[in-house]
């Protein structure tokens, strides 16, 4: 980036040097390779201090400053001749102009020994866009060019030229150089150095301290570069001998520049309408000798802006500048319009009719001419002179009176150029068929769609009128439109339609020689909301309900009908509830309310257009009476008592568990039909199912008491487990005996029972043993002629009979119960058959 120019100059440097101490005046100087370099190039500068500098110490140091900034990087050395030299290099000098200072430490500051100004820039680029014009006013050849980018150096331009012949390559006579003023990029060669019809070569030379460049040469003939002054444009004044211009035409004249009268020229004219933003239209090759021209094809009654320029022709030349603007307005033309008409008649008396005539101009062309007024005339059938004028107005309606027998008037539009074609207005009789099913629909707040069913025969058109339907003292202005297409079945009205206004729309069918009766309908483009909602009343109220009612508002004209109601109610805890009712509702009952609670109720009436809020209501439900509170409390107490009784009954029906008096299972009510597998540590013993027909059921378990044993705590009370049955043929009075009867109790004991794999029948066995006897127990067979065991069998396994255990010598030893145990049946419970039983009511047996 190129830095700004330095603030110092060489003159300033000399001034500073004069202020230095006299001993330092000629101590040193700066040596530059070149004062001006290319911007961005490196430069090396040195500062040399003479050996006769008396103030120079052995350790003196030289410092460099560029403008006001100290620059590091100086290299200092002593030369053989005794001088001190400091050198600094700038690898990229990016200042366009800067002041370099060589300084020496002096006291507590720096003293400047010498200064030099450095400049940097670019060589001049070649100038371009060289062009020359021969100006007959100054009688000189003026040339201009573009200098190109800034070089940051002082650049001088010189316009050079010479005369030549042939192909512009041979130089004959030189022309003095033309040097422009500083900062200008043009220069003029005076007429005395020119030959108007001789070839010339012209170029521009740019030069600065870093180089020289030249532009491409321009070869020309001075007279071919002539640029004329623009002509003066005028409007041609009308004269009695000349007819006025036609509508859409303008007549012009101009005067050429006097010094160019002897030069053949051609001119161009351009015009532009003042209204709008239209572009310029060009009309070329206008003859210069005639000096007048009629321009046609313009819009009538339109203001235009016109300009003209000229050039040398047929020889080469340059276009002049555009002339000053001329503003003219085209002539008018008679109106070219079609007048749509409609009327209303009112019988004043048997001989006079009051007629109100309406019309609308419909342009037939893009520019149909300006209309200044309208004329309505009527010619009686018995008169041959001019038609009497009934109306001359600028309005679009007229009211006049006619005799009852009059059936036609004539309407024309006029301006200064003439009148339009006459439009006859025939007052048709109302004897045609009417329209059917006239209807209307609002499309938006500013439009209404009107539809109908076309009658038969098909009419030639329709007249649609609309205006405010509400009467007013001064009458309501009506807007109307004519539809010339008799086959349409509707039209969209968008003119003069406003929301919230009632409009009366009238449609009349037009036939060839008659009209149909007018049909009308009323409509709104947008209806308003009801002015106020219904008033909300409280009819009845209870402890948990409230009956509301309201009186629906009567329908209003222009008000949108209601579609539904919405009721909102809020309790004291700000909980909101709502419900929607149809528009025919006039009451509602709020249910599920809390007694003695405050509620806010709000009714909102909703229509298609708006919503209207009605009055709000605040109510409080009734509180409960004292008798009702007593009833409720009594019912609550009965409910609590019922639950307490149910709990007590459940506790009483459940079996008790008393550790001091354990319950003993009742064998008469025990269920021996359910067997569960017993899993031991050695093996899994699977009992056969009691429902298996091949397995005889177990029918009885008998426990025999020891007679001589002292009663223990478990014997203090007889139970269902005590037995006095002495029917067994084998008994032992001193041992606890248990026997199991296998077989069907319905079969006599003498009948053999088939067994799986053997024909032996075992009625029952007895296991004898005494808990106090140290001797081993024995298996005894009772009431049986067959052996209990088929042979000598080994001692039962632990899962078969836990009463017997194997001693270390291999002999079975009975398990002697502990006399301190609460139940002597604990050894019996380890019997495998008893392990598989589920006995009801055996909670007192613990693990059983």
C-alpha cells in the first residue's frame, strides 16, 4: 500500500542543517543511488560521517528516520580512510514520497546530520481513447485522451503530430507540439498549423522520471473531424394559406448554424411524450435544405418534447450536440367513442314525460380524443330545421322533458376538433320476458357477484344498476353498467362497493325492440356484527347446578345472523369451562358445580362476520343444609362400620396361630388326594398319583400313644389325632405304633388286591419303636399271612424313612427325638409318605 507523501522537502532539510551546531554542519551526508525509484522496489541508502568531525566519539551510533519513525536495520562500519559509514536497506519501498533522515546521538537526543527526499511511482502507461474534433467556432482541432492509472509521479503529456501524404507513414512537415496545462487531458492545435484537407498523424506522449510512453497514432483529415453546432428548432406558425395540421401531427422548422451554411448536412429529430416514461423515438435523414418538416403519427392532444442534431453529409463528419428542447402539443381529433346509454322515465302528466338519461363513453381506439362535452338533441317529426338542444353538459347524465309521443333522442360527444358519431337513444317499451332466479354472492368486502338465469328468447344485453338500498332525503346515486353479451349469466360488481352497506341491485334485460321488466335484489358485501349480544339472566340455582337463560336479539338489517353461542364459566380457583350451543338456544343449565362456590359466567354470540360479547354474570351456588350434613356424616359412619365388621369377620374366620396352643390337624377333614414331589439331597422321589387306578389309596393313619409315658404338654388336650381304636390284632402297649392300610376300603379285607409285579397283598404294617428305648426299631407284620418284605432288604434310604439312619458300623440306628421338643411327631413327619401329604389345618405342625 502506498503511503502518503512526506511533510518534509529539501528546503526544509537545508533549514534544519543551518540550525545544527557548527561543529556538526559538515560532519556527514546521505548518498542515494537514485532519488526516484519504482514503487515497491528495494533501495539501499548510506550515510557517511567525515573523519574531521570533532564531535564524533569512538562509540557514536548513527540512527535512521523515515519521516518521523525510527528505522531499525542500519549497518555501521569504519572505513579504512577513517570515515564512519551506516547503510540501511528497504526491501520494499511502498511510500510514494518520504523524507529520509540520518541522525546522530547528541546529548540526550538525536541530531539530524542530513536529509534526503525519496519518491516512488510507476512509469507512465500509454494514453488511450485519443480523438479529435474540428471546431469551426474556435477554428482549431481539439484532441482529448485518457491518461490511464495514476503513476504517483509528476507526468507530462505532449500532443505530437505531423503532416503526411499517402498512407500516413511518410512525414513531410512537422507541427509544433501542443502541451496541455497541468491536470488537463486535452489540447487544441490552432488553425494556422492545419491544412483542412491534408492527412495528419497525431499521438500523445506521456513522460515522467521513470520512463516515457506513447499512444497509438491517429490518422485523420481535419475536415473529416468537423463537428457542427446544433441547429435551432422552432414550431412552424400557422398561416391562412396553409391548412392546419391533421390530428396527431406537428409542423417544425429549424435554422442551421451560420458558419456551416456552405456545408452539406443531414439532421436527425427525436421526440418523446411528456406524460409517462416513454423512450425517445428517432426520425432520421431529414433534408437540411428545406428547413421545415411535418411530423405525424403522434398521439392527438399530447404534449411532446423534440430535439434535433446535424452532421456533415455525404462527406464524413461528427454529429453535433442535441439542440435545446422544444415542447409542442399535437392537435385534437374528434372523439372516437361508443356511448352506452340508459334512461329512466317518469310520467308528469298525460302529455309530458320526465326523462333522466345516463351515458358512458367507451373508447374505440387507444387514443380516442379528448371529450370536452356532450350534446343531447331531439328533432320532432314535423320540423325540418336543426334539432333543438336538450342538454349541453360535461356530466354523464342529463334530465329533460319530452312529449309523451317522443321515442328517440340523439347523443354526441364533442371537442374543438369536432363531434363523435351520433348515438341514437330509443326509449324501449317494457314488454320483454323478465329474468329468472336473480341471486347475489359477496366475493370480498369490495365486490358483489350478481347472477341470473338468462330468459328465452336470448336478450342482446343487460343493464345492471346498483346503489345504496337505504332511502335518503336527497336520493341515492346509482352506478350502472351495460353488458353487451346477452349469453352471460352473471357479472362481478367492483365499482363503488363498500362493506357494511346495503345495496339494491337491479338487472334489466335488453331486447332488439323492447326491454324486460327490471328485477332487483338487496345484498351486503360484508355484514356487521350484531350491535350487542343478548343479556344473560339467572333463572334458578341449586347447590350443584345453575339454570341460565337469555332472550335472543331480533335480526337486524345489515347485521350478520348468529351461528352459535359459547358459554364460559370460571370458578374461584380460575378453572375455566366452556360449551358451545346452537343459535336457536335460549337457555342452558350448568351442572357439576361445587356447593357454596362463586362462579363467573360469560356468554359470547358468534356470527359469520364477528363475535359479540354479551353481559357477564356472577353467581354463587347454595350451601348444604344442616340436616343434609347429618345425613352425609351418618352415611359415612355406616360405611366405616361396615368395613370394620368385614375386617373383623375375616379375622375370626381365619385359623388362629397360637404358640401356646397349637392347632392339631383333623384327620377326618384332611385331604390325602394331593401329593407333591419331595426332593432330597440324594435323589428325587416321585410318589405315584393317588388318582392312578393302579395305585391303592391310603385310607388311614393311626397313631398309638404310649400308655406309661408321662403326659407332656402336647398330650394335655385330646384332639382328632388321638385314637382309642384297639381293633388291630397286633398291638404294643408301650410303643408308639403307626400303621398304614393300603387298599380299597370298599373291598373286603379278605379279597386279594392286585399289585404291580406281585400278587402279594399287604393290608397294613406297624412300625414299632420307643423314643426312650436305645434298641433298634422293628418292622412288624400284622394280620397278614404273607411276608411283609419279599426278602431280606437293606435299611431304607434317607429319603425313604428318615427315622432310621446308618451308623458308622453299617447298622441302622433309630433317630431318638429330643425330649425337650414340643412335638413328638417330628420324626414321623420325616417319613416320605408323610412328606407328600397336604393336610388341611396342620399349621401347628410347622414343617408338616
